C-alpha cells in the first residue's frame, strides 16, 4: 500500500516519499510526515535473526513505498558496508544494568552516520525517479555532528553540492577539525558568528525564500536538506531501535513481548522521535526518556506543556544538544494535535514571532509515552567518572547525559524495566571533556595527547576518523555573520 507524506502545516497536498526526500522542507515551511505510521509486517522472532541490512530493508520499505526493492536494497548495501568498523553496524554493550546502543561506529564516529551514510543514495535515487535535471544543493546547519556526517556522505557525489554552517566556538575541537579538513570538490564549510539556533533559523529562511529559489533554478540549482528535518534522515533512524529490541531478544536479555524504556540524549528531537515511530510500528517500548543538558527547553516542555526558547543559551560539554529550537518536535506536536495542521501552524507561528507556544491540556495528555529529565555539567562529568570507575566503560558526554537521566528516572519512579540508552558519539570525539571528567589532571593536556591517553586507559581502538585529522590540511576557512548566510550561499554557488 502506497504511503504518502503531507506537511505538518497544511492538508492540501500529498507527496511521495521520494518527493519528500528531495524537497527536505515543505513549501509552507512545515515538515513532511507520513499519513500514517505503518506497522511492522514481520514478527520479532523473524527480526531477531536478521542482519542490520535486512532489518533496514524490512523497516524502510514500509515508509519508502515508491522505491523499488532493487533501489532500496542498493541504497542500503551502499550505506551499511565497510565504512562501519563493526559488522553489527549498531552493537549493544551491557553497561551495569543498562544496555548501550552504540551508534558511533561509522565514518565520522557519531550517530548521524546511521542516517547520513544512506541519505545521499536515497536522494540521488529520488532525483532520478523524479527526473531532476538541476544540481542538488544540500544546505545544512550543524551543532557539531550532522555537518561532518553529511559532508562525508555527500563528498564528490555526482549531481550534488553541500554547504554546511556551524557555530564558531560552539563545537568541540575534534568536530571542527573534522569539518574544516573535509575533502571533496563539491563541499563548503562556513563558520557563523552566532549559535546553532541562528544557523538553523538561517537555513530555514533560505529554504523559504521563493525569490532565491527562482534565481538559483535559473543557474541550475535546487536546495535540499541533510538535517533531521528531512524525512530521509528520520526513517533510517527508526531502524536501529527495531534492530536493538530484536537483538536484546536474540541475546536472551529480554523475553518475547517484554517492554523496555529507551533513553535518548536529545537536541533537535529527531533521534527520540525515531524511537517513538518505532514504538508506533509495534516495538514494545514503554517510556521514551528525553534527556537534556542545561539547555533544558524540552524538559520544561514535558513538565509544563509550554515551549519557551526565551532563555539564556548555554554552551556545554555536550554541544550537539546545545539547541533551543528543537525542529523535529513539530512532527510530534502535529501528531498530538490529531493531525490538525492549522493548529500546528498557529503554534509554530507563535514560536517564530514570540519564541513561545503552549499546547492544550488534551494535547498534553497524549505525551504520556514521554518523560523528560536533564543533567547539569557536574552531573554529566560525575556519570562519566563513576561509570568508568565501576565498569571500565568510557562514554562520551551526550551519552552520559542520557545515562544519568535514565538512572535518575529509574530511582525516582521505581520503574525497573530494562533500559536502552542511545549512545550517540564516540568518547574520542569529546576527548577533553571525557578525560577531564575521569581525572582533573588532564584539563591542560593537548587534544591529541588526550586521545592517546584515552586509548591507553580504555583499550578502545583509536578510530580512523580521528587518525585522519591528526595532521590533515585545513581546507575551509570561510566565516560569516548569522545574517549574511543567504549572501554566502550565493557567493559559493556563483563563485
């Protein structure tokens, strides 16, 4: 049965999956959502024997119904291959009494690889299906990880250009080096003077600029997105939650039908929304634990039903979560509004104009699957240190936020269900914060000294992604003010 997509802000028009992937953002500024969430059409007994690639096909064919079996399997095979340093693609590690779903074994050592290694293949296949003649320009804002993963995915992909904006001083040194040393004739990286929300708002404004779209169409370009606003990013993320549950079952860590809780370090809301979609598909997930850092706009929202970005923006040791406008939350708001696009559009307009909106009590009741929590900087550091001391396992700062919030929720609620923690980045990506958390003596060490020391104390192999940037040449030095992003894009494309 064909599954079509519509905007969260209007009901007039439906598009196919490939059209939604190509566009990235709907013409009215809304996000594409499927008309319904499909149910898994195989049992967990069957799923538990599947490889990651087989699971990916089983899940994604339900969402991407205008892709042929051959097209989809080719995209999956091209994405989930030797770029990942482990055959399982997303292995599970038992850490104390929780299970960490390690999503950082791809080319750029962060969970964004799970979706961004397949998005270029989905996008170029979509372009062929829709007879697109223009060159596709991928425009992306990043809080640290999406940028590099998108650059790596799209580098030298024929028929594409990619421009990544990141907040200067708002990402880790390793994250910055990964981006500014990126090779590829079609890649551009720009540091903006501002924070991630400025970058994200700037990209959205460019997408909504009809005059610019016409101007660039004449030059043979059209925009698309690699951010998690693109449904082609979100659908592949659903896969790993289905896979993780099936593997827990296969490893006899849970029994058939047993419900688990899932804790996700959350910034833009895409990763936890994917877990929500997995639950809607039939995965026995009980609570979705939304873990925030000190930028706790989502925690406050789940507590009160009021989303308010009018607050101080805090730079933390978990920069990929330093976000005050969680774009993907719009998809959940649309769902709990009963698919009422007008109501959702009103709320999003209020967010744009006043920086705040409040959902109705009826909508708030539909959030019972979710529970919010947050970790301070001190709590995050202590969690890294204690986990290392007790188990020898080293985790990055984002994963530590989720692990802390998961433990706190369990203790406060008495909910003793088994818990899955989404482990979103390698500790090597945030070596300074991780090593300083383990021992203060490391605070003045150089980045690569810390990386070598982390290898020594953890026994974890230093990833190829880190070795590559040790002595890599800086290739991208462009910077711009947050209000000059449009002009910068035009300069790059017309340069």
